[in-house]
C-alpha cells in the first residue's frame, strides 16, 4: 500500500499488484472510520463514504485523471509512483 494523496482528512492510496478483486483501475480511500474503493472514473466499487467526501474525491480524480492512471499502471506492476498534490 502506498499513499497517493492526503487532504481534508481523506487518505487516498493504491495497493501494489491490486487487480484480483477489482480489475478496474481504482484507488482505496479512508476517511475517519469509512473505507471505500473508487474507480478512477468515479464509480464507487466497494465500501462507503459520506456523500460530501465522495464528491470531493471524484472531483479530485477528475482533475488528476491522467496522473492517477499513470500511478495505477506503475502500481499494478509493483512499481512505486509519485504522490499527486491535493490541489492544482
């Protein structure tokens, strides 16, 4: 597991070689006691988040889509990736 970004109490991370359960490119998210898996295209794949935080994360993913896919491509090969800044 490696952290991709952290802001507003939200931690976004990716797991290396993580294609078993969700084949779609995705991130894992923690917010307080909530945990979720969100596809880079914004689809909620597993878990739950408060609606406000889900909208924040999907907006962040839309802004950083290219960087998130680049990180995903490295992570599935077990390679390290650069963190993505919280805001542009």
